[in-house]
C-alpha cells in the first residue's frame, strides 16, 4: 500500500500545471520549467491548421507516431499556431511523449486594430476561454500571441501614415491580452512573434521598427519571438535585439531554409523563386541552430524549426522535416545531428542538384531532367518519382515513378508556368529527398 500511495502521489504531481519562469537578464536569460533549466528545441507541428493543406486524422496512435519521431530527433517542444479541435489531444499526446507545447493563438492581419472593436472584443472573449481551458495542462510551456501580424498589416494598409497607427494599436492590444492572460494564469510566460524583415529592405519598415514599438507599447510580454530564415538576417539577430534595449529574452520562433519571399529570395529567369536543394536546406537548418541560435544562448531561449510536415508554401516541398507520406527528409537528419550528435544513416537519399535542359517549351514538348545525389551514394539504390504541377500548386499534371535519375519528360499541353519535382526514396519508402525546377509552356509565336 505504501508503494501504491507513492505511485499515486507521483501521478498527481505529474498532472499538475507546470510552473514556467524566465530568470536572469540580458546575456544570461534562462527558461525554467518546474525549477529546471529548459532550452527550447522545438518543431512547428501545424497539422490541420492551414486550410490549403491536406487534413490528417490526428488519432492517438498517429500523434504518438509523430511525437516519437520528434522526440527521437532531440526536440523537447512543439509550436502550435491556433486553437483547433485537435488541441486537447495534442497536449495529452505531447505530455505522454515528453514534449512541451508553445500554445499559439492566431491574430489575423486583416483586422483594423485601431477601429474594429467588434473583432477585438471577440478576441478578448475567445482568448480568455482558451487560457482558462488549457492553463492547468502540464504540457503548456507558454502562450504565443499572433504570428507576423505586426509585419503583415502592411498587406491591408499600404501607406505608412495609415499603417503606423494600426501597428501601434496592434501592439497595445497584444499588451492588453498579455496582461489579461497573466491575470488568469501567472505560471506561464507570454510571447508575441514578428517576421524578420530589415528596416532597410522594406518601404513598410521592419524588425528594427517593430522592436522599438514593442519596447514602448508592450511592457507585459515576456519573450520577443522572431521568424528568421535568411543567413544574412539570423546572423545579426542577437545584435539587433541587444541594440534595441527591449531588455527581454528572444526566441527564434521559426528558422529553416532560405525562403521564397522578398527581400532576399533568389529568382530564376522566369521570375520564380529558386528552391534550395535538399543539401542546402539541411545545411541551413544545422547552421542556423549551431551558429545563430545555440551560440547566443542566454540572449535567446532556444528556437523552433519550421516545420514538421511538408505544406503548400513556396512549393510542395520547400519546407518540412518529413513529407506528406511520413518519409524523413535530409533536414530531419541534419537537425537530429545538431541536437543529439547522432550521425544520419549512410543510405539516406540526399539531392545535391536537380537540373532541367530547357526553360521554355511548346505544349507536350520533350525535355530532360537530371537528379544528382551526394557522390557517396549509389543512384541505382533509389526510386525516383517525378511530378509536374503549376507553380500555383492548384493541381498535379503528371506523376510517375521509375528507377532512372535522368529521364525525358513531356511538358503539359496547356500554357503556363510549371514546377517539376523529383522525390528520391529508399526502396523501403521510409526516407526521401526532393528537388524542383521551373519551366514555362507557351503556345503563341513569341514567348
């Protein structure tokens, strides 16, 4: 009975809400969970959050499957972006898998935070209910308000004289929400998240201005979250935070391969973004973590890799540590090595180049694609699936599988700009590496 009592007592203690706090100051910030140091190694687990992405039934076995693999790569945290019907199941499965959750609430960028009082009241009501519902769950790490909302308000208000007061109003509203959350739940920090666009690269201004507004108008938020991808940005992030004098810890709320957006994207002769090779993507994840995140521990509280599963953003394959068929990608292995020191399997496929011999072609014209793998790999040991789709990703035009890394393909019969993909998989279909390139089909006399 004494043993049973101890077990029962331990179970009750394990089910108590976690107490999360930030101690220290600039250069020595530390996140602590129930008194123990906790450095965030997180993955964006955003399944079923975006309308354009395929839905997945997140049953308990599926969640355990995903979370086991996330835990095995060395992660200790998940990031969610909104409250969905899956939230409770995700929290429970995360808890049993040894993972914490950064609980996100989506704040839309198409809201006038200066005038739309009805929408603001709705946010207040729903966020209060959200916090009350989940604040006692032991897997909750922190509350996250918005994602790049301050920056994306520029899509609704193009002129600075309109945009600036809306941004100020937004940050004041975030501060109000943060104070409300803390009145309900004093045991978890609050973070807000903005994009990393340098002031000098945007007519709408960027991170430096955001930090200045944050310092002035958001005193109650504990952590400044930044989504930062490009090497030239993330490498100076700590310096910008330090110079801003916000006197709060930051967290790299998203990091990953170079993106498809301005101002740093690379474009091809068709004006389409050039997707990095899987070799480049894997290297970017590892370098971001080792040189720009972990190296600045004490200023930041960790980082969050974007993202767990491929989604339709930039291309079918631009982001993701796994693909839509649960196959592990090179970025997974690179980040696992960065987080645990464990080397990747020698036979994991790794595309270092994907070339197309024509960029402009007539309907149904033949062209040739060639896939190059890491030189140490035998290309005959893999399967190659080729897919052609419009750059809009509206539908798939062609898809077939072969054992050939170099083959002729036929262009679609309809004019437009397309992206051709290759999925290189192991014979057991558990690992994959991808590549893509764009081409144009034209039917007139002149292209």
